C-alpha cells in the first residue's frame, strides 16, 4: 500500500509541484486526513533522492521532483555548496588568526556556546565580536543579519569597548550592511568584519 501511495505522491507532484504534506494528504487521502504517514513517506522519498523538500515563499515546506525545483531555490542551494568554508566556527577561526596577527588575544565561544562569540583584548582595549555563518537561503541570511545586529546591540554596555559584527564576505551581506543607516553606525560606532573564503578580513564602517 505504501508503494502505491508513494507512486501517487510522485504522480501528484508531477502535476502540482510544491505541495505541502497537508495538501498532499488532503488530495490523496481526503480533507483533514492524518498527514503523519504522508510526512514520513515524503521524507523517505527525499532520502532516496526521488523528491526534494524546500521552503516555499509562504514559509511552508513544499515537495518537488528534483527537476521541478524553483530556480531561486536551486540557485540558493548551489550558492550554499559554493561556500563550504564559511560556517560560523570557520569564520571564528579565521578571525582569531587575523586578530592574533594584529596583537589581539581572543577568547572564542565555539559552536553554539552561550556568551559573546569573540572577546578580544590588547592591553587595556577590548573588542566584542558577534559572528554568523553563511546560511543556505537568501531569506535566512536576512534573518541572520537582523539577529546579529540585535545581539551586538544588547552587548553594548561599556562605552570604552569596540563592537563589531562578523559575516561572510558575500554580496547579500554587503548589501544589507550598506543599507544599514549611517546614523545608526555613527551613534553606535558599530563596524562589520567581512571574511572571505581565503580567511581574509576586511573591516567596514
């Protein structure tokens, strides 16, 4: 029976790509039918490479045959695979090396440990840096940018301390920083550190 349902799901997606698990269950099993079986089967089909599950514009997960993936989703997945090095911990390592070359001693919170991502000291000077990785989709990167700005603003308790956010050197993150109001940058003295795939760091004000 499961084999038959799997074939029905594939056939349905061929005609209506992007349906959610709920929509598939309603169409094949009847309105308000339990969707747990459909969800499990779709995940199994994904693990077998028969379909791909990706977030739609409305935020829900849609199911697609691989060749039917929306162009924007395919481009985002391809872009993510182009930047395997730009994870959050990879950026932290690159920043730690860069800071050391400038005479800073840095303490790093690896993985998702609580606290400031990087606390750097050089004599009496302190520098707090929050870090975000690449992310896999454009919408996720917007959320990362908003989140990291909020995180660093909550850290601003010491007027003598320097504060920065650190992000992969990608066009989208550059664009988001450029649109960040100049008045906010001036009032907070916040800077952005952009890290490329080679570990090179550029500070933008």
